[in-house]
C-alpha cells in the first residue's frame, strides 16, 4: 500500500538522514579515552503519514538508541532527523518541546512507564497540563475521552497504576501518548512485556487508533510474528546499520539478507509439519560488540555466505527487482 | 453520619495496634508539651535549696514533687514538661530545615548530573567527614547560642544524609521510563523533580527523617550540655539530663524520667515513620 522508496518530501512524518549515534570515547577514567560505542552508524528512513514501519533486530543492535535519537532524548553526532519537517538534531530545548507535540513514545514495560504515585488521570492529563492545552473541566473531559478511546472507562481516571493489569496499563500509556494527537508514535517493544493473551488486544487497539487518527508508527520489535500482524514495511537493523528494507509482503515472502533469513528461521511455526520441514538457518557466534564493529560488512563474522570481499568492503543498501533494498554482496 | 462513623471505624480497624499505641504516646507527649504551663504543678525555675536531689514523691511545705527534685531543688516534673516543648520544637524544626535543604540538593545532583553533581556530592563528603558535633560547636561558637540559632545550626549541618539518600534514589528513579515519558510530555525539570521524583523517593527520605529526629533531640542535649544550646534556666530534656548525669549515683531520677520520655518519643516517632511510609505508598493503601 505504501511506496517506501518515494523521495517526495511531502507527507512524510519522519525523515531520517545519515544519523549516527556514538557513546563514550572521551572523559574515561583517569583521562584515558574509553572505547567508542557506535550504536547507530548512518541510517536513512522515511515514514509516511499513517504508515507503520517495523524496526527489527536483536538486542544491542541500536534500535532503542535510534528511537531515543528520534525523540531528542539522545543527541546524534551527525545526521538529520525531521519530524513533520522540523529538525530535531541541534534543536533548542524550546524547539524540541514543540516538536515533541508531534512525536510520542510507548515503552516496553507498562509497569515502569507510569508513575506509581500519580493517578491514571493525572498521568494522561500531564501533557495537556504542562502545555496549557486544557485544564479544569475541559481537561477532565479530554482525559475521559482518551480513556474511552483506549477501551477504558472514565472513572478509571482516579485509580493508581497498580490497580490495573498489564494490558490495561499499556492502554493508559497509549492514551497518554495520544493526548497531544501526535503524528508519529514510537512503539518500543510495546507488547513484549505483556501476556500473550493480551498482546493481540493491544495490537488491535493500535491498528484501530491508527485508522481513526492517521498516526504513523515506528514499531520497534524483535518479534517477527507481531511485526507481520501490524506493519506495512519492515526494516532490519544489525550493529547500527540497516541491512534490509522491504514492504511487508515482499519481506516475508522473500527475505534476502542472510541475517533476515536467520531471524525468520528462528520464528516458530504453529504447524509442526511446517516447522519440521522448515530449513533452519542458524547463526554461529555472538553479536559483536558495537564498540568493535567488524570491518567491511559487519555481519561477515557470523554469515554463512561470507567471502573475502565481505571483510573488505561494506555493502550499501541497493534496490532489488521486487522493491526491497538489501545490503549484501551475495544476496 | 452513621456511615461516616462506620467507615472511620473500618479504617481504624486496619491500623495495627502498635501504631495506635505509639500514636497515643506521641499525642500525649505533644499535648503535654503544648499545655505545659497549665499542666505543670509548679514553676519549673523555682528553686528550693532545702529540698535538693529529693526522690520522687517527696513532699515539702504542702507541695508534692511527683518526680523528685534536681540539684537546685526544682520540681523535675515541671521541668520535664516544659523541656518537652523545647526538645520537640528544636527536633521538628531542625529536621524540617535539614530535610528541605538535603533533599533539594540531592535531587538536583541526581537529576542534572555533571558539574553541579560533583560540587554537591563532594560538599556532602566534606560535611560528613567532619564530626557533626564539632561542626555544630564551631558554628554556635561563631553565631552564639539561642533557640533559633540552634535550629539553624542543626538544620544546616545535618542535611548531607538526606542528600545522599535523595541523590541515590533520584539516580534510580530518573532512569525509569515514566520519567522519560514526562520529559516527552513536555514537563520541565521543576515539575519532574517535585511531581514525579519527590513522591517516589519520599519513603526512604522519611526513614532518614525519623532516625534523624531522635538524633536531633540528642544533639540538642549535647549542645545544651556544652552550654551552646538552650541557655539556663530554660530547660530541655537534654539539658536536664546533662545536669543529672553528674548526680546519677545519688539521684537517678533526674536522668531517668526525661530519658524515659525521650525514649518513648523517639520510639513512637520511629514506629509512626515506618507506618507512614507504608501509607504513602499507594500500592499498600488499597487491597
């Protein structure tokens, strides 16, 4: 449905250009410089209005760092992040505060993303209060509406987070994120801390809210089953770089990068017959440290297809016949 | 009306007996301290040199000295009652001053980090490496003795413990996602510190405060003993005990009664503090 490769600047709620985020490197113990952790290493990404893009990768690949950079909680060392046209990188505190009206975040663990000492109503109303959007009776009504939008009842506003289940808490978190009617919602593993039984409910809620409000999602996850359910487009990240980018159907029908194939083969199939017949694509070794990224293609140390060129030259993301873009010499 | 009474009795039933008992003790001490001028049987400063160091129950010229007399023949019961007010108000005020200063500095160090953090925490290290009593003695020696100065001295020398606790707790809480969410919501530093971090670090701070409360009474006693605190003839529990210490072999009651009151007060404050901390936690408030 979406056209990810379209270069048009209009209609994109998120435009990332060559963003790199590094940590450490200076001010180590006794003035020695510590190792530089290259968490994100030059990535480009556009997200259209109403689109859902999944960011997939194993832990430590830079997904969360990239999400933090997008909302301005983590300053990139280079590159540009635009949200509905406004530049985040280098923005002043005030500018950043304005931009954050348009981008909000949902966190992994709903138990930790709500202040245990604030009522749910106070939590949802906070963005409205601090920005002077609503107060008094109007605030109360707005909070009630938001609660209803996420499937809770207005009288829940006076309760504390511990009085809710995990799924209900995540609904509260979603309501807070939607309070300012953002253009982009970054969902950082929004269902991985939830019981399997309530995951689908939360995912369906996200889909329904998107239909109603036209919000875009950047869906950070390592669960390909969830990704398949909700996303228009998938981006695979490995050690701070994108290695594959494709529309959902293309992605799942024909994964190309060996890393993607390995991720796919790790997803269990419901049907044991299929599971047994499935060709397993198992990686050897651990994820290398982001402070010591392998030369050439960062994946060559674990790649079954690796040849000599892979350790010398870093493959760029190149378009393939079916529209996917892959960074691999051999795929 | 009757439903309100019922609701109250139901809430009271959930309060543990120990808490009810110490609340009563605490309230009695506070009320006696407030109404000392009306409750005290005698003028706490009237000397009776013929009736010095007499034991509890001693009677002379139609006056009964229920708790005995001190080294100048003054009624120990009256002095203890009057002293309660002084001890209590010094302790309460100095805990308020030191916790306000300490917690604010601790939260600032833990939230802003960087140079301000180094500055505050090194200052804490310095303050904590100087014996508190020495610091207090020095300050009083410069400022001179007096009730308000005593409060200020205690308040401004005892803040580092609060800072340490508030700092460590702030570091922990500041990394939680709900703080990140507040930042994204557009909340400023003041709102995050006082709206989200303070309520979440209040428990440990309250524990420190109740422990410090007892310590403040003892510090006041020590300073009064050195002649740097409450000036005679006014009395505080500390000053009564300091004087009584010299006569402990002949007149145990001078130390024993204010000491027992001190013990009861500090003990009840500690128990109440524990209970209050649990009550402040909404997770334990409802079933």
